[in-house]
């Protein structure tokens, strides 16, 4: 009889396998699942060298898939000052001054998760207000969505952008009536000059647009970046994640991840995309195809392209069907013309690459769907599983098109304002009440049979999936005209497990607990089904295994 290397017993196993949805124990061998069943049945597979883990009646489920995160950026953010609970000048001063004193040699002080209304509702964050907090050292506040930032005068001067700078469409250094920058920076090309001041040169941000380091790095710099990514991987594993769909992509990160893989230190399965930005020619997809052919191991993979169609509603950079409610005559701008995006979608699809596009506004979503439809017409239908990331607004006329085109909706339960950490404003006012019923339409998509993959967009939101599950289960309605978008526990967990695996073409080996599947498993410290929806986020990962290897144990 074949004996198990590892047995998890006395658990409430949620398999995400429709043929056998529940079990009490799981046996593992050689990095795969050997058997799933009752406690006594699985105990018979134990040998003298089998490790047995008592789940103590708590939930056991497939290792979770973080279907949209920024690994390097999030990992670097673990060393930054978090402002997610800070409101008002006094509170900011109280948090920033000790942080500055503790980091006397930092060339740039970086604060993340800043509220758009940090200084009060309707009060714009300006460099003058920031100078009143700290004027003699450069510092920057980065919004929770990472699409807007605010810098003090010292930072703007050292970055050389106090007098402004020409930037690509959709990016803006907001200028004041005096002809100098106000301090508000919209989108990455505006933010990057300030971030480049830090000692790392902003290397953790380069992958957001597929850029590479512009100078040769020292061994010490490379080693520090390896340490940062290792810290990020461990942090992910501590929450039960075993697979990561990274949204940052460049060859430098791939090389770092390959080095970790060669050392046996890549503890989460990681996928890295190629970034196709508006200024890149279609011939640059040769690099995407090369990445796809070169990186296709068990733990490290490429083969997907990432694009941005618009920005975010909070800063008015999302692309909408119709005007913003608070700005007549403005509907935002698309980063790719309809013709350019269609050409890119057709070519990427022809090459067999998966496409994932950031599209927040309903007009942006429509343009992406138009491109995917054109790709299908040109190349024929295939199991492409092209993705749309976020879908904060979906026009009713387009609701049926995702299912018809086989599109995966990659959505973030923490993102709807009021669901978790993001405040109701300015999103609701900018979008307008008439659009609220079409906002973050997770229930409508699920009911229509659209595949859903869930994530946090870390570091935009807290990566803790139990907080995301709670947000999915308890999301409040904004008014009586809004549909009920709350999900059940099973529906929410499916989005973080089997749904994510499907989005990554991994449903044959990940996302379910069944014989022959990879031994990617998380044991929680609570029985999730015994918790009220408001208590789900009290649960933590007690044990995480990736390919049968323990990557986290509390």
C-alpha cells in the first residue's frame, strides 16, 4: 500500500470539488494529493514516517490564488509608513514625524494608503499643506489605489517637476494658477519622478509599466531586491496564498524570481506578465512570446500581457460612458484608441497569449470587450480566457458580452467603497447616483455564468483574503435601487480558489482538493462555516502548503 508523506486530519475540508464537496482528512505524497476522505479511511495511509497534522475541526481548503497583486511593489511597501487610518493634519504629523526620525538617511519618505480626503471632505491635498507637516525633507503620500499621489515642495523640486513636465496621455502633474505644481500627481508617469528619489531608485515600481532598471545594479542592490521579494512571498504564504498572478512585469523581476526558484526559495507559484503600453509597437509582443516560451516551469510562468485602458474614478481618470457627475463635459480618456487596442488584441490573441486589461470605467470595459470580440472574429474562437481587471462600472448594454466572449472577470471584493477600507467619497459623487446600480456588479456577473477570480490588488488593498471574503459577504447597498451584491461563503471562497485557478489555466491541477491535484492547501485556525459573516476576518492561516512543502506554519 502506498503511504502518505503528510496527512491533514480532523478537519472540515471544503474541497471546491463538486463531485465530493466535503471531507474530514487529506493525504499527500510527493507534492500531490494522494487521497481525500473520512478520518479513519485516510489514517490507514499513514506510515512510520508520515507527518500528521491535526486541523482541530477547523477549515481545510485549497491553497488560495491571489489573482491580481503587485508583488515587488507590495513587498517594498511593507517597509513604508501606512496611513490607512490617518485623517487630518494633526494625525498625519503625529505619524510622519516619528517615521522620519526613525529613517534619518532616507532620501524620500514614502507614505502609502493615503485617503483622497485626508485633510477633510472637499479639501484638496496640496504641497503647501504637506509643507506645513514637514518641509525640510522630501516626502510623498500615495493613495490607496496607487493611481494618485501628493508630494511636498522639497520632493517636487528634487524630482525636477515643480514647474511641470510633459507626460503621456492620462498622466498629469496638476498645475496651479501660479504656474507651479500643486503637489497632486495623477498616474504612474507623474508619480515616478518623485519615487526615483528613493535609495532603490524606485525599482519596485518599474514593473507597473514593464520598464527595466536604467543603470547596472550593484550586487548589494540586487541582493536587497531579492530580500524584499522573499519577504513578500513569505507574507503572502502567511495568509494561505500558494499562487500569485502578478500584475508587475519586467525581465528584471523574472530574473530575480528565477534565481529564487533555482535556490528552492520561490514558495508561491508566480506568474509574471508582459506589459504592452501605448508607446510600444506591436512587434514588442515578440518579447511577450519569448517570455512565454522561456518561463513555463511549475513555479514560475509567463504568457499573459497586461495593459491599462484607463485610470480610476476617484481622480477622474477612468473612462466613462457619459460625463462625470461632478464635471460636465468630462468623461475621462482611454489610454489606447479603439483602433490601437483592437490591433493589439488581435495580434496577442493570434500568438496564443492571454490578455488582461485594467478597465474601471464602463467605456473602458466596452472598448476592451470590442477588442476581444474583434480578436475572436479575426482568429476564431478559442479558450483564450482573456481577462478584464476591476470592472468598477459595467454598462447594462455590455453585461451579456463577458459570458458570450468567455471573458474572466478579475475583481477585488475589498474595492467597493464602504465594503472594506475605501471610503464612500469621492467615488460615489464622481460616478453619480444614476450609475450606482451598475457598480462592481459581482452578483450580476456570477448569475450570468461569468468566471470570477478574486484578489486584493495588493498593495492597493490589504492582502488578507479573509478580510476580502468578509467584504464580499457583507457588502452594503448604497440605496434601494442598488442590487444586493453580497455573496455566500462558498461563492466568495470559490473566487479565491477554483476561480483563480481557472483564470490561470490551472483548474486541472490547482484550486480543488482531489486526488492527483497539486498539494496546495491551507488549514485555517477557525471553522469558517461556524463564524458569522462579520467574524470571518478573525480567521488566520495556521498552515500553508505549496506542492506539499510547508511555506507557512503559525
